[in-house]
């Protein structure tokens, strides 16, 4: 096995990529197609996550990469779409050619002569250096069609620490589906049976033969944006990532502010007496600060789209182990002048009402709307936010303990990620990506509140 030590990698040595096939072979011949639902079509982007494990006696005494590869091969026997390649069908929709791609999941081993704490620090506070701990193709991805369904890199450090870097193609799997896979993988790595069998029946989200659209669905683009956007656009500005931490004390202060504003509200409508959630509070604050920082014109509409898990909204609920996308996007919107000048509770209320509006009817309507329009998510004056804090990332144990920290290794321009700062931390962290000048304004605004 060869190892590279490119200048851009510093002292990180990476092995040649190997492709992990189902049980050492590829049982999915050419011609087998895995259909993707309309909900799968709406977020055609890659997701990259890193899991940091501290030194553990169990990890020192085993070949970590070998355990992960062997157990992954067993997993792929039932998660067979993950060895395929995303393609486009005759009707313009994406699907998975299960016999396409390289016949396996790309897997890379890496070694660092540094201490993990020195090399990465607090990974929850996102940094560009995290990118080197996830698999990267020699050829930059042009569109989501180039992104493998799943990719793995495992990096071991001088201190015995481990970083597991995982990339996945969001058109096949969402956060909940990914954590189901992660938990199953960790079980198999310990020689135990999977917790749930993957459910690959995407017909659950089939559109109605006679479309039933109950909403205007402003979450979808109003322009002629391509359904499959470029992932390698030339940037004319310096784009930076940054993270911001919310302690329980700061969240409590935001809650008091929102409730105080609400109690002083002179509107005739009766205010919602339920205390806002941390996610609603932080989403509203991020939306306000982002709208100001990006200088949305006062008369323009600004909106924040929230990824809502539709699994429990359905009757009956979505079957356990559903692999594909079960999320739908709520849409909170307002004129920029209103959201930036009115009381904080105003923004909180709009965010809350939008999330509350995601019912089974809303989900079915969104499916039919996409069927009729083939529109991607709106990007103009629009922020997307997704909540990872309740996903069971910190429960997966491959045999050497659970992760100490989990964080995105990269971010999309429009996407904010919301998650816990660490396994035992009550702090919440949001990670954003903005042009340098706008990020500086955003930082000043949000830090004045937290």
C-alpha cells in the first residue's frame, strides 16, 4: 500500500485509496437502478463530517482501519445503493446506478505525527484544516453526480487519537438515515447484529397522480436555476468559515428577551405561551444577523429554510431505518426591514410558525410541487439551517469508545449547521460560511448578542 505526503498535507501521510465492496465483492450488477424520491432531489450537495475519538486502550490494541473496512463490507451487503453512482434518468430526475461507480466505497488510511489536540484543537469551531481529514478525489467534483454515495478516511495520530472522516451524497441519505447507518456500522464492527435493517422503499414519497398542492412553497427557487448546481463555482470573493458558541446562560438570556418582547406585544393575536426552543431562538438570531450582514435590501424578502424531519409527521410514521431523505424545508420569510427592525420575538414567532406548518399535508404538497416544477431550493436572499444537535452522533461506539467531538468538515455557502460542542457539553455551536467582509459584520452582530 502506497502513501502520499503532499505539501498541502503537511505531515499527514495518506494511503492510496481502496474501494470497499459488499463482503469483498460487488453483488449489484449493471442495470440495477435505485430510484430516488422527490425529497431526495431537493438537496443535491455533499456532506462531510469528522468524528474525533480520544486515545483508548481498545483502539491501541486493534487495527482500527481493518475493523472499519471489514465491518463496512458487511454493511454494504444490505446498503448496496452506497456502492453505486448517481446518474440522471430519462425524465431528468436523479437515480442511483447500483452497478456504476468504482464498485465500492472509497476508503483511505492516514497517519499524523502530531498530537490530535495540536493538529485539530476544538473541531466544533470549524476550521479549513478539517478538510484534510475527509476523503477527497484527485479530480474536483463538478456536480453532485461526481460525488460518491459514501466515502471514508480514518486518521490515526501520534497520541493514539483517531479521526473518522465521513462524506456522503445527500441525495441518497439525510442526517437521520446517516446516523442509522452509523449506529448499525458501529454494531457490526463489534460483532453485533445491526439495530435496524435499512428500508430502501422510496415509493413512500411518490407524488400523487393528480397533484395536490396546498401551499405556494416559497422554499423552492423562483428562477430558472438548474436542478443540479455546480459544486466548483469560481469565487470572486474570499469565503471563510466560522463558528459561534451559545452557552446555556446565553440561550436563557435570548429566551427571556423573546418572552419579554412577546408579553409586550400589542398585536390583537394572542401570543404563543409556549417557551421557544433553543433552535428557534438561535435560528431567529442567525437570520436577523445574516440579513443585516449580507445587506439584503430593506424592501426585499429574506427567508430562512429549516430542515424539518418529516418521519414522525407521517401517518403511519416513516418505517425505522428509512435510508433516503425524510426531511422537508420549512420557510420563514419577511421583508428585510421588518425582520431587522422589529422586536426579537417577531422573528422567533415567524420561525416557529414556519416549522409548525410542516404537516403531512405540507410534505405531500411539497412532493407534488417538485414533481410539477422540478425546482431546486431558493438561494437568493435565503439562508438554510439544519439541526444536528439531536442526531445520535455521540452514541456510536465501534469498540474504542464514543466520539468526544463531532463537526462538519466543510460548509456550503447558504447552509448553517447547528450542533452540540461536544459529547458532554451543553453548549450549542452554529457554523457558517460567508464572504470575509460579510462574515466580519455577522461576527460583530452575533457576538454582541451572545
